[in-house]
């Protein structure tokens, strides 16, 4: 469903970014990069008081004519950004949420691996498989 | 005999060989047969062998003493190096490589020899680490214990051995190898200790490269035998009989080795399908892994934390990426720690990888940690099926990713799962009737006064049990004759309850006093207990209730309880009233249920977490459902039932715990899906709003930018 999925670290560098192979990857990289501003804006808008109540799912970050960008932030400020095709109107908000939840779970599994150093690029095969399944689903 | 000066390596090697030949453990004299075997394995022409024997004095003496043996070995080395055989040559030839013997058993030795002779050769190889498998005979003879095998291992190592090693030897070898290396820092082995107790595979290859120079090539045997050996090794148990001499397999030059290893891998794969699973852990391997586990974590039921495991496996010098993948495969429950099974699986994967096997994408079945008792292979098989709706082990624990099943599947699965859990629960809950009766009696007394006899929801079996309960409780409440009548009245609408009652009427009078006491003491708790898991043991409750109904009847008749009387009266007027009261009561119970359940959980003999979990789980499940009270009573009975069973056997306990873990996970999945569905329902409006906003923005493209 997604055409591009990215995991951004707290310091705003990518830990993992994968696009559907047919597309122009650079364009997606740029979209993800620009979406980070929107993410930060949404996070700061919540205010410190709401830190605990802040919802992890940010929803639609911004739409373009071809794509929609959704965001999700974890409590450790790791961001997941997902770019989906606008033509795919069947995608409901709840489905996007479930996809982010899957991402989050897989990310947690990667973190639990003692051989993974936080801050490294994510090279886990299981994570890759999960992301692939999400991307293929749509196409 | 001339004085023989041996280097340290040579000394060790020779002493190992001597012990190998010294099957009679005389420590003085070596059996001629063995020695001859050894010499044959040295691949020297017979006349050379005879010459050697003559030179060393064995022919003269008629046996091989230690010195003769050593001299003979030295001469073998001399001969293999191409030097003329002279008595003087044993001392004059400097830097003589260790004699290499190529017999099947001797491969290890040759490898070992190679390792001894040249550190550099074996630098990168595991061969050093994985010393040749202990002499087959010795392994078989001796214990599997590492200690006893250790000296043998060294002896074996020195024996020229073909790479083909019976599978039996392979597993023990690796651990031995590991240990051996850790103990013998000789000749470059010191670095190998942690290289991993690889089975022979790579060591073989390595050894051969090391021994390429001196090893005689057993013509025509190179590739196939190693492969077979390889395979047999992989096939762990069955081919142990292959121990005996394999024709000089591999041993040959590096080229042969590489060919062999390549073909071997193919062979293995081909044969693995026909033989045992190459991922199977042999007993010796498992024992070794368990011992290693103990060094890190003495409690076999405990966990190895991730950091400790990381250190341990890092020593194996595999790349971090592969170790990370191995971890992903082996940490089945994704908790960041390794149980014994997970550790064994990980270790086995490390060993396999070191020997050139590619890591699988999924955890092989034989390596899957058995969450339940080892005998429960069925459970293991079920585990991935139950736990995850996908086959991949990474996805196996659904509790971790409750949202995984697609939303589309949520509803049907939800229903099914709840029904499934209903079915599953009863199984472990069969318990001693007496206690159940007792508790049910209490329950019925206090709780189900107002259960609705007329609303027999015939849909679910829980209803039936509920009805039974109701009937019994009604009778209870009614006390004497009134109760009887009510019981009769109540009995009518639900067809089922009356049946068991009459049959059980003659039932245990013995229960009465017990029940009475129980009733009094437990009345306060029983209503709280009622809102137990609804799905539990519906069927068992049925029986129980039937039995308890009878008891209750009798008790009612015999005793008058004040609570019963007022209940009676309340119930007398109208069933509807009863129903209302029952409902309110159940709801109260539900409210009280959660805290009570927790407290109740600790009270009974049953392992606290188990019943608590069940209750909570069932409660959760029940909430969306209508039939609370039936389920609760059912659950209560189930819980109570479980209590007596628990002390029965630890094994059942463990199974029950694990079964409950599984159930909990399933419940988690169900609940998560339910949650997502509810969220979806909640968010529909929000979605509309977003879409409207989007449309608005689309209509104003420039203003947004």
C-alpha cells in the first residue's frame, strides 16, 4: 500500500528508507525529508503538558496531488513516515494506523536484538520482509 | 634407541596418538593393531612402514613401547616429508612437520597435526577450534562427557583421520574441540577456542588446507566420501555406524577440499531431505549447549539476557549482521532474552554458520523452542500456527503485533477466537468434582439467586451451564420445599438442567456438610467469584453444575440459610424480578470481579498468575458479550476446578501455564483486533473530516503552498 516507508531517528537522520522500486526514489526521499518539518510542528503543537497523552499516530501530514504522507512518532522520537498513493482511496485511516502499528512492533523487535546498536541503519531481514509485505500489498 | 628430542607440539601430538593407540590403557605398550592402522593411515608404502617399525625397535621388541611409538611417529614424519629413513634422521631433521595420517578416523588427527604443525595454516580456519572428533571408538566407549573425551580428543586429533567422521563424533567433537582449544593454546589453537564448536564441516575443509602439503591423497576418494561424511555428520544419530574408516575422504589438497565442500553442501541438502533434518541438534550437541548455557546462567529455566548473549556469540567471530539475524531467528518470543531452547537454537545456528551453512530465513522446526514440555512437539507445531497467522517466526508472536491480522479478518476471527477459547478452556479445567461442587454450591447459594430460569439462551452451552447453575441456585435460594418447587419451575424452561439433577439426586450426601461450611465461609466471595471467565469449561461446568445441583437440592432441603430465604422470597414472585436482580448482581460481581479475581487468584492453590490471567482475559472477552453471568459462573467453576488439578502434577501445571500463555496471546490478538475495530468505528467521522479538509486544500492548491 505504501509506496515509500521511512524510519527516521530522533536526530532526524534516516535509519531505514525504502521506496517502491518502480518510482523515482529521490522524489520520495525529498518528500520524507520535507515531511519531517510537519512532524516536528505537530509534535511541538501538542505541548509538553500533553506529552503522555500525545497520540503516536499523527495522521495525514500533508497531501500532494499524487501522494499522501502519513506520520507516526514513537515515545523516543523515532518517526515513521509513510507515503501512499493518492489514487488508493480505499485506504482507511484505520488501516494506516494498523500499518504503523506493525511498523512499530517490528521496530521494537529490531531494538530488542542485542546485536543492534541504536542509531545504526536497520538491516534486519525480518523488518525488511515486513516492510516489503506492506508495500506489495498495495501495488 | 637414540635419544629422541621432540618439540612441544610434537610431544603433545605423539602423546595423543599414543593414547589413541593405547586402547588397553596400559600407558606403556601400544597395541600393535592400532599402530599398524595408524601407519597404514600414514599412507606410506608398506615397506617403509616395515622399515620404520624395524628402526624404532618394535620389531625387535615385538611391541610398541612409548619410546618406540614416538620414534616410529617421528620416522613417519620423516618419511612423509620425503627424507630417507635413518635412525639419525629422527633427530637431525629439523622442523619436521608432524606425521600425517590419513585414515578415516585420522582425519581429525591430520587436521590436528596440521594445526599443530602450522599455526598460520590454520589461522583462519575452524579446524583448530574444532579438533578432530574424538576417536570414534573412544567416543562410543567413553562417556559423552567432555572431560573424559578431552584427552581422547587430543589423541584422536592426532590420529590421522579422514574428514569423514561419523555423525556421532561430530557433535561431541565440536564441543570438545571448543574446550580443547580453550585448554590447549598450543599452536594457534588459542584463538580458536571461541571460534565455535563447529561440527567438522569447515574444520575439515580447513584442516585439509593445512595439511595439504603432507597429506597423502587417497586417490579417487576425495569428493564423495567427504560429502558422505558431511552428510552423515549432519545426520547426526543414524549414521553413527559410519564411523569406521571412510576412505580417505577429503584430506586432500585444498582444491579437493573446495570441491568437496561445494559438493558436500549440495550433497547435504540433497540428502537432508532423505536423512534427518540437518538442523537437528544431537544429544551431544545439546549437552554441550546446555553446559555452555550453564556457564552463563546456572539456572536452566532462567534467561540469558541479551547483553550476555551478545558477548558470548560475538566471540564466535561471525559478522554482526549474521549474529543479528541468528538472534532474530532464535529469540522466539522476542523478549530480548534467551531461554535454554532459544539458546540452543542460536548456538546451533552459529555452529552451522561457521561450518558454511547458510542461515535459513525461518527458524527450522527442529530448532524451535518448545514452549511446553519437550514431549509436546504438537504444541511446538501448533505454536507458530496458533500464535501467528503467518508462518514466519518473526511474526510468530501475535501478541507483539496484535494489529497484524488485517482488519478485514477481525470480526470473524474475533468471534471464532472467542469460541475457540471457549473450547480450549475447558480442557485443563477438568477438576476434582468435590471441590468444584463445594465451590459451586457456594456460588449458587449467594450468587445466582436471581438467575433467570426463563431466559435460557439456548445458543451457547454456557447458557446451559448457566441454567444448570440457575436451577441449582434457584433451588438453593428456595431452601426447602420452596426451593424444590422453584427448582421444578425453573427446571422446566431449560430442558437440560432438570436432567442431570435427578440423575444426581442420589449424589454425594457427603458433600453436604462440606458444602454447608463452604457456603457459609465462601458466600462473601462466591458472588465475586462468579464473574469469572465466562468461557471457561462450559461443558465441565455443565457436569459440575449438574452434580452440584443435586447437592444443593439436598442441602437446601436440609438446611435453611437466611440468605436463601430472602432470596427465595425475592425469586418467588416473578422470574423477571429474579432476572433483574441476577443481572444487577452479576454486574456487581463483574465490577467486583476484577479486583476479586485478583485476590482470588492468589488465594487458591492454583498458580496465581494462571487463574488471574484467565479471569482477566475472560472478563475482557465477556465484556463485549451479553451473557455475563453465565460465563462468570462458568469461569468461576473453571477456576475452582483448575485449583485442585494444579497441585496434581508439575508437568500438567507447566503445560497448563503454557497453554494459558497461548490462550492469553490469542486473547491479546483478539482484543487488539477488537480494539482496532472499535477505533475504526470511532474514527469514521474523523476520517470524513480529514477527507473534507483534503478536498478543501486541493481546491486551494496555491494558498496551501
